[in-house]
C-alpha cells in the first residue's frame, strides 16, 4: 500500500457501501403483518426524515444494514485501536470529562474574577476567550481596536495583562485552554513566562492553545499572515512544545468554527481531520518524528442539535484518526493514534427569541458530546445570542454538565450506544463520506492548496445557504423562530461591557511603556525580525520579547513587515 494513495482508496476495505439494501425476510414479514396496517390507520408525518445535515434517516435499522460488520475492525474495545468506543478503557467510570466554561470579557481583572468564581463553582478546567483586537494582533490602544476592547473576550496586550489575568490561579493543578490563533505563539509565550515568574515549571503545566490557523482561512477569518508563514508559526510551537512543555497540547485542531460557519457534520469532521493531516505533514517535513509530537495533538468539535448524528461523528472521528496515523503516517505509539477532543455546544443554534429554549438545546448537545466520548466540554449559556454570559447564566450552564455527570447515569458505562444498528450505520456512513472528502483534497495537493483554491470555503457556503433556505421555507423547524412563535414577555439581564474597559487598558499600556526597558524591547523586536527572515524556531525569540514586555501588537507588527498580511481572494 502506497502512502501516496488517497486515504479513501487505501481504506476501501473499511467501507460499507450499501445505501439501498434489500430487507430481510423477517423485516418483510413485519412490514406486511404490522407496518402496513398501522400506516393505513395512522399515516406517518408528511416530512423528510433526515439528520440536521440532511442525511436521510430510514424508518427502521436492522442487522441487514450492517453486512459483514466486524466488532474488532469497526469497534474494538475501549482504549484500544481503532478507539471507536473511546480513548480510555473505562471512560467516565475512571475520570469525568474536564468541565470548562469559555470565559473572557473586559479587563484582565474582570476575567480573573470570573475564572476564580467558576473554579469555586466546580469547574475543573480553565478556558479563556480573547477580545477581537488581541485575536487580530492589535494592542488595546490601536485605532483599529476602537469599540472592540474587552467586548468579545478579555483584552490582553502584554505580559503584564497576562500576569493579572492569571493571578492566584493554580497553574500547576488546573489545565488551561486558550482560544487564540494568529498570535497564538505570542499569547502562549506570555502564559509560559507568567508561569515561569510564578515559579511554576513548564514541565508541570498543562493545557491547550487553539493555534489552528487553517480553520481561520476556512471559516472564522481571524488570520493575519499568509498561509505559509502562518503554518511555520504553528510548526514552531508544536516542535517547541514537544521538547520544552511536554504536558501541553500546542494545537487544538478545530471543527467547531467550521460548523458554526454553516457546514454539515461530515464537512466539519472531514475538513478538521484533513487539517490535522496537513499539520502532521508539515511538522514531519520540518524533521520531527511523528511519535515525538503526535500524542499531544488535540481536537475541538461542535456539539449540535441532532443527537445521533453528533454521536456518530465523534465515534467516526476516533476511528478515522487512528487509521490515518497508523497507516498513512506509520506512527508506532498508540497515543499517536488517539483522537482526544474537546466539545462545545453549538452557539449558532442558540436563538435570541425565547432564550430559555437555549437551555434545552444546550442540554441535548452536551448529552451528545458525553455519549460520544468527549474528554472536555463547554456548555453555552442561555443568553449568548444576546451578549457574553452573565454570572447567573454561566453557572446554570456549568450545572447542566454537573447534572449530566452525577444524576443522568450516562457516565456509568462506556460507549452506551454501541451496537445500535442506527448509530453503527450512521458512524460507518459518516466515515465513508469523510474519506471521500479526503480523496478530493488530496487530489488538490493538500489542505493549504485546497484553501487557496477556495474549496472548503465554497462547500461550507453552499451547505449554509441550503440550510437557511430550508429554515425560511419552514422545512426545518427552529422552535420560537419559525414555529411556536409567541410574544416575548420576559426580557433577560445581559452583561454590558462599556468603553471604560478601553480607557483602563489604554492607561495600563501607557504606564507599561513608560516603565519597561525600551532598549531591551527594541533589541528583542529586532532579533524577532531577523529570525523571522531566516529559518530558526521563533519561540525562543518570541519568549525574549515577552520577557522584555513587548506587546502583542509590537510583535505582530514585526512579523507583518517580514511575512506580509493575507487578503482572501474572491472565490466563485
């Protein structure tokens, strides 16, 4: 088997291509004896039965839908290849998923208080959101930051902000996830130096930096630099982390934002895993052995409304990634085969109308993530279609996870839906469709080439448009929006972020620039520019810039001059 072949053709043996199978004699007898008289008395609803992504759903699934189904090949035991049933042998019987609430708003002091509050309420991992200027590599005092400072996340421009943000938090005892992409190397460096200044060894800290630039070009659009230098930054963080910060996940390969942009479940899975393949290929080309870094790769998926489709997606993800790593990249370490992932409930499914319906949606989505075997989970708050969550709303969202963990019984056994004819068939169909996308992207020359051609962007655009048309025609129901619409009588309290945050951050930056060693900053930034124009790993020079209290904007401006900036072309 050649590693140059498309994954789909490599793994043809794993497919079950039986979209229209003949019913068994027993099923035919049931149809004649029971079904047909029942349909005459009470016809089925006149609607298309399909998943949220428009995959047709049959009336009944039986063993005939799984011809040749082999337990060892398709499922395997929990904690063993191909990990369909989970990456851990006992799953939640041994340890519950990490409960995170994505938090970040206002000043570093504001978010620090929220993080402490959530830990006091039983949250077991930190998850930090940054504001738009930070995400785009601008400081809070930049003209382009006006009106956005602290609005969609916490404002962090310098190591001083990061030190305030993390003050008093047990960095050696709690994992931290940070949603940052284009400036990920700079923000991660600030976290590392803040730990260093708190006498916490890099060997003892654990967490995840999102750092997934490909999905920015595909879906979220918060990019700064062109693809090639952006991929270099990702490779540098992965290789540096493998050597210096062994318990940290340097990347969270993210399908969440792909789904939020309107993709189907299969598109989310296929584009995310193919992004993962692209990152592995680039790091291997940079000279690192696959088993030296692959165990620390992590993933981030959306948890949407269709319970069974989501469960099948997660099970297929583990199975596909295990085969990719073992067969395409010839990884030998079983930990390199594991698809470990965080899930977040679907923000795009939440509605401003009848916001308390969002509690129900989030509960169903969280249940899908748990039944699908997530390692970490964030539950959205009921008010997020209006604003960033209030303390009351985020507490209820956390309690949703805790009720699922301790009262619902869903954590008592491993992969409880295994063996369901419907779930197994949906898992196999999801897997097959994912490989078909792999083959198309491989034929284009890989994911970077596909992005430059606009292929995944166009696929998501078309899926999103088709879904919205179905909603507007009433073919897909959104309760409280296009059906069961009632007069809104119950306004909700929302969190307000005013312009005092921008003034506060501007004053902090002005004071920092007065008191820091300007010569040391200038020297560090010059070293960064020189290194960016050559080949060495950029993390050591970025760390020196951070230690000198250079700002995110200053470091990104240096890289803008060397790398240039990216303008997305128009695609048809």
